C-alpha cells in the first residue's frame, strides 16, 4: 500500500475515535485544571474556547497532516491562519498559537494548541 493510501486510511479511522475527556479542561482558559497546571508547570497551552477546540479537532480530522508516532502517541497536526489559542506563563506573557495537534492513544484523542508540531 502506498503512503497516500495509508494516510487516507488513517484519516478515515480518525472518525471512529472518541474524545479523551480527561484532557479537555487543561486546554481551556480559566478552568481550575488549566490554572493548576500553570501554577505547577509555569506555562499552559490553551484554546480560545471550547468551540475553537472542537473546530480544531474537526479540521485536523479532515485536513490534518499525519506526523507519526511521537512519545507513544499517534499525532496529526494542522496550521491555522488565525491563532487558535495561546501559550501563557506565570508572568502573564502570552504567545499566540497557530498550530493544532491531535494526540491519539487507545482509541481516544485530545487536541492541543501548539507553537509547532511535535518532533519525531
């Protein structure tokens, strides 16, 4: 099977995945979970809102680029023309994020706003 057919098959299978709900709150602004991560790690990557997060997931499923297996997760990514979220640090600095990445493991996925796709 050629690479294009394999990637198209993988894209088709994305529709069969379920969201991994335990990761949603940490990638949304002003949730207890994201604020806890900010205090603990000093930095967070959050979407503008839940609607944006859902749009990113749908776009990655239909148009995303297959990155491969990275640190135990299958990954797909897509670069948007407008920021989909931001990276915030403890000092209140914000960096707009244009990339969305989908991490897949065990039939579940979650999306993350990123500065760039993960490296293999």
